[in-house]
C-alpha cells in the first residue's frame, strides 16, 4: 500500500515475519520505532509481548475440579433468609425469626432447618454490593454471571439482548480454559427456561466474545410443563405434579424416531464430505469454532456415557425423594450426577414454582411466597445436594456457589403490595461451600437494616475471581480475540480469603 512502511524481523531460522509476529526471540532487541508501528500497534504488540513473556504454565493449583453455580433468579431476599436482623424494627425485620445453625454465631431463617445443619460447610458473604448498576434483573444477572459491570450506555435503551461482544459467562471461561477431554460438555446449564414474563434470554449467560463454541449446553425440561398460565392471580394452587414434571427433556440427545443409528452415521459422513468441499471453496472462512460445536453435538448424540449421566431414572427412589420431587429438586440431583460424570461447570438456574408466578422476585406477598413455596424446596434440595456430595467424597473437590441477581429492599412494602419487597442491589448475600472453601465462616457484614455493607464489601468480580481461583485458572485469564488481540477476562476483583 503506498505510503505504508512495513518492517520485518527475522526468526531463529532466518525467515521473515510480519511485525505482529509474537515470538519472544523476535521481539527482544528490536525497538518499536524501528518497526514503524503506530501507537495502537505499539500497545497491541506490547500486550502480546507481555502475554508471550509469561513463564511457562505451571501445573494448575486448584482446590476444585468442578463448580455448581446455583442462581436464584429474581432476587432472593437476603434479609429474610441469610442476613436477618432480629433487633431491627418490624417494618425491616419482617415476619420471620432466625434460628441457630450447627455453627455457633451463624443464624439463618427458621424456614431452612435442614440447611442449618450443613452450616459447617458454608461461607456466607454478607456484604455483596453492585453500586452504580441499574437496579433491574438483566443487569444484576449480567454482573453476577460475568464478573463485569454492565455498560451504562445500554440502560436507557433497555438493550438486554445478548451480544457477541459481551463478557463471557463464568462457566464459559472455565470451559475455555480447562476444555477437558470427553464426550460430556464442559459447561451445562439447566433447566433451560427464561423469565416467564418475557421469554427472552438475558445477556450474561453465554460465551460472548469467547465464541459460541463455549456457550453452555442447555438442558430443558419436558416441554409439556411449560403451560404456565399467565393470570392475574399470583398464586395458582395446582394438583400433584404428574410424572412428566419430574423429568428432564434432552431433545439434543434424542434421534428422530425414523432415524436409526446407522442412518444417522451415514448422514454424518455425507455432511463431512460436503463440508470438505465447502472448505475448498471458502478456505478463507474461519470455521474452527463451528466445527467444534458440531463435533460436540455429534459426540453427545452418540454417547452412552452422556445419556447415562443425564438419566435420572438410574437414581433410587429414596434419593430422588430426598432431593424433592420438584423440577428444582431433580435439577439439584442432576447437578450431582453431572459433576460425578466429569462436567467441570454446572449452572443451575432456579425455576419458578408452578404455584408462584414471581419466583424469587417477591414484590407481592413476600413472606407467604418464601414460607410456602420457595424456601421449603430450597431447603430440601440444597441440603440434599451438600449431604450427597459429602457422603460421596465429592464436596472437597466441588465448589458450590449460591447467588442471585440482587437482594430485596430492607424495608417491607412495595408499590404492588404492602407485604412485598422491591429490588435492592446495594446489599445481598452469596454462599460458597466445598471446593477448598473453609466452611462455618462469615465474611463481611451489613448495617443494622441489611441495607449497605459496613465491613469488607465485595462485588461480583470478587466472587468470579474466587471461582476462578478454586478452578485453578485465576492466573491464566488471558484470551485472544478474532483479530489476535489479547485481552484479560477479569478486569477487576481478586479471590476472597475464604479458602482453608
């Protein structure tokens, strides 16, 4: 190109390389001015040089081989569950009373008696805040699930659709960095259903800039159970759930009835031949990510190990009963099965109970919703999961994280109901257990109304860093974009001192 000056450097075989060549041997001893680089080029090359100059990767130091990330969609009320204030005025403390757990000095709500026995496993982070973030579900979800605050420029437009340039979901980062061999996907999300009001996916639950190949593998439930009646009635008592409500549907793992395994393999071989022809016609197109995604789908379709891991029918009735015969109880059991089968990251998105429309988003009748519909199921499912992981020797190597998109207002009362609580992202509680976490501890504290942190405040990036630390990837968070430009996957935050 006229007027463009291109400098070259030689590698150790004497071959010419363009200025972007990243071998450390080439970069050492040659000034950037000699290479004719602009300031952006210089900064990019410096970043590449820093990336290349990192010492050889040491064996990963990890305290967990898997993570179960449980997300209580809607904004769980921290002041009514994890961070109760019994000495506050009634308009703050609400209807519930705290109970002592198995650890002296740690109290939680009276409606979690089973989980209270497992407090020796739990670290409660009671000063989690999101200052400056719009107080709504999509942005709280994004922040908690990526460890990155959202872009305020998107607030006025209500632009909550996922983008390819979004920061990646925590599980996608783990998948990209660990990429374990095997036929099971490295990151799984279940049960696959989004907010029942809008049925649109929130940003933050996908791989974003890491590429679609690291999106979570989605496990849905029986589609016949999606008949949530949208009604003006907030509570819809239902008859006992039919058996289909207790099962999960994996359509991606089921061949059509008319397609035998042999016919399926013939189709796959034909598709492979067509792909080879297409590559010769379109050699310039980068298809690596697409190919990996398709290969994963073929592996899952033909993998008996995958089908076994996803078959809850192999569990004894007494085990399924202990978790609870609800979709959330059975999903908690599925989390254990997936971890046992070798999946590094499982994201459990808590599904709204059939009887209560708002899930954990308790604008209306907060105390009734928690007491009758939400907390009993959480108590049974989470206590069963922790106990099951411990009895099978899996808890020490499985990090369990329980968090939400926000807390609830310290003062009782909402525009929709005098007994509801509104959104509140200035304080909430996150729980961590297993995976090297020292149980039976409190980290941080909120004020007398559970409104703001007063000691050791943390933000979602610290939770993300703690997950990455447990999984052994905190010191290996560099990635490269489609233009080969390096970037760091966690701009802020550091691991919390929660480990044993």
